[in-house]
C-alpha cells in the first residue's frame, strides 16, 4: 500500500485492525474492476484501504452510509465518540471526516460517497457489483436486509466481504455471522478466507433456489 495512504488510514478513526485491513486489501486485489460497494463508511478508514486497491485496479468504489452512526455509536454506548457530534443537529456526523480522509488520500476520482440509508438506496440500486463489503448496521433485521438487497447484484465470481463475523457469541454480535451462514447455505458462495472477524466469500454461478429466485 502507498505509505502515504497507509498513514492516512492509520490516522482515520474507525474499526478495522491492521491484520483485517491487510486482508481486506489482499482480497480486493483479486476482485475484477467495475463497481465496488462498501456499506458502512464511518470516517472512511476501510474506504481508504479499499480505495487504494480500487485505484490500482481501475475499479470505482461507492461507499454508502447515512453518517449518523449505528446504535453502538450513540451516546451511552461503548463505541460513542462525543467529538463526532454535530452541535447543529445534535446527531453523530461522520461525513466531514470521511470527506477529509478521501481528499487527503487523493481518492476523490476513485471513490463516490453515497449519503443515505441502505433502506433508501436498495430500492433503486441496479448496478452489477464486483465487490461488496458489508460493514454497516449490525442489527439482525438490517444486516439481513443489506445482504439480501445488495448481494443479489453481485456478478458470478464477485467478492462478498463481511466484517465483524464472530463464531463465538462471546466475542461479538450474531447478525454478521448469520449473514455468512445464510450466504454459504444458499450455495451461491464459497468461503475463501478468514482473518480475524473478516470473511471473504466468492459468488459462484450457483443454480440454487435462493440464487435462481433472483
Ligand atoms: C462499523 S461502522 C463502519 C466502520 C468502517 N467501515 C471503518 O472501517 O471504520 C458502521 C457504519 O454503518 C452506518 N450505518 C448504520 N446503519 C446504517 C444504515 N441503515 N444505512 C447506512 N449506513 C448505516 C453507521 O452510520 C456507521 O458509520
């Protein structure tokens, strides 16, 4: 990774340990160029990692977030950062931080920031996706929604990356684990790697019930 981008990613707030960041880039390097979609931008830490590979591969990365944080980012929860609260709205506001990271990394031509909820975007999204990184809301309903709504646009051979997947419930919440189990049970995906809580799956041609219903 370009050392300047690495430094920017290292100084960007977020939730991606170094080994998972390295694995994210290594997996992305095997994806075809075309359109890549990240769900869960936050301050764009993972976006800088993915964007650096997207630029090298000639891919375009869309990163989707409403930028008001997940449940665990709100006041009173473990992952709340009070310096991210916008005094105008009183809400968590990560968009300016993400813009700065993408600007500083020189990735503005490679990355499109899409501001909205996955529920707003899913109904009109039609583009085929070559890489999907699921790192948004970790409640069961929304995690399942995001998987169902966007994985259907993955082309055969495309990559599905899921973050915060914990086999042992004592290590973290169930929804990302359940999403990976659902993807594997569909017969449409094979698992290629596991690094910490990051899983890389690849879409097969799979002619299964869930797959053929698409
Ligand atoms: C775990 S953080 C993403 C971390 C980021 N990928 C990183 O590397 O630091 C999850 C993000 O999902 C966003 N999010 C939660 N629910 C969402 C929804 N329904 N639609 C869009 N974004 C959502 C939150 O605003 C939050 O920024």
